[in-house]
């Protein structure tokens, strides 16, 4: 009898988006007879362990990326950390080779982890950033990123190839050397009929210290909202904690099933303009308001693109006021795009077909 093929799934620990969008891939692998092996670090690994307690989970070296408290210093801080990040990538490469040998891995799916590949097995890179926006250094950061992507057998972009897409210039370039497959938007959530329970759902994500800075701002602003508010702080902790403060119900985090229910019970959403969040909102057909992470060019670009398309308004973090949410009614909201994924066609790479 043929043993089950093991596939290493390695999302980047940069906020929770990379880990959460790997959830439908992990489920699809299990449904198609593969055994996923989880590998990451920090909160990303903690979240996947909670979602899949029966799967093997391995800790990878942390990239230790820190954000600047002042968004205007974002790029400078990021570039200064690149040497240490590349050292972590080299350590990751060595560890991944050991994992491939010791766990008999048949394939690798890396979501933006630059060292999670092996020449010994088919390796896939998932990203919506074929271009990495960093202002006047975009050409450099994009070239470096593409250099790493070329080491993989395939690059899966969670978007559609057509001109009506979610990622814009981030996920669409002309480069024949990259083996790109557009696999359609990924979301762990599903649209279901549900009675409205909350007028507004505010959900936090992304790395520190900006996550905490926005949390503190919303702690002050949300009690002034005219309606029932659900506030999910995005802090993955051992126990789920719920507190109620007048019109605001607060969760530290939610499991996928609880979060899906909450999204379906909420009228509007206040959140970051991270790409995974955008894919979730499109899947659910939600109206939203964005507060991009200060200084993060990618989120600022996506917020501007969707505002220009008449879909979602946004505000800068330091100038946000609760009254800004009234603008949501002037925009169309996000809609589902793409066709159902054919996982079998994607996974044939690991079957040697």
C-alpha cells in the first residue's frame, strides 16, 4: 500500500494573513489524500496549531521583522533589517533540508518564506506580490523578491489574471522567467445566511507595534459608534476571552468557524487593507472601511486602488475618526471574483505528473 505523501506548508509570520490563507490549502491537501506538515514561527504557527491540532507542527527560524512606530520610517527600518533577515533565510534553508529528509517530505508550499524550498522535491511559492512596493526602491525590492521566486518550480498567485482583479500591479507583471499560475483568491471563509447581530465588526491584524497602536485608538473611538460593535483584537492567546463594554463586544481572537459566523452576522467591517483580508471580504461580498498600516506601501496602494474603483473608502490611522465610517454607504463594497479552484490540477505537481 502506497504511503500518504507529506507536503510541508510554510507561511510567513507577518501578521496572520499568510497563515490564514493557507488554511483552505491545508484542508484541500487533506481532502486529496496528502498529509500536510505545518512549519512557521510565532503567532502564525500558534494559529495553525489551534486550527489543526492533529497535524505535525515544526518551528522555523524567525525573520524578526519589526515595524517602525512612525510610518514614515517604515522603509528605513525594513531595509536596515534585511541582512539579519537573509541570515534567517539561510538558517531556514538548512532546517528545511533536514525536515525534508527526516519527515520524508514529498513537496513544499511556501507562503512568502524565502528559504522554504528544496531542489530535492517540487517546491511552490505563494505570493500576491510579484512586485514589492517600497517607493523609490520598488525596482530593487521587486528584483530581489523575483530572484527568490525563480528558485521555485511554480509561483501561485491568489488572484485572477484578468484586468478586473484584486491585487493590481502587485500581482501582475510581464516576466516570462517566472512560472506563474493565477489560482484565484483564497479564503478560509464562506458566505452563509445569518441574521444581523452587529452593525460593525472591527478586526485587527498585522505585525507590532502598529497593531497595538490601532487597538488603542479603536478602544477610544468604537464606544462612540451608533450601533452594536464586535471588536476582534487579533491576539492569539491560549484562551479565548470575551468582554462586553456597553455597545462593544470584545474578543482577543476567534477560531475560523466562529470568525466565519461573526462575518456573516455583521453588516460592515472596519479593518486593515491587507491582501488576505481583502480576499475574505470579496468572498463574503462585504462593505468595509480600511485603515492601512502606516508606511506599508502595499496596504496603502491596495486601499487607494479599491477606493478609486468605488469599492471601499479608507482613512490614515492618525486621522481616523468614527464619523468616517459614514462614507461606507457611498461605496459599492467588494464582490466575489474568480472560479472554483481545481486543487487536483495544482496538486498534480506533487504526484510527478
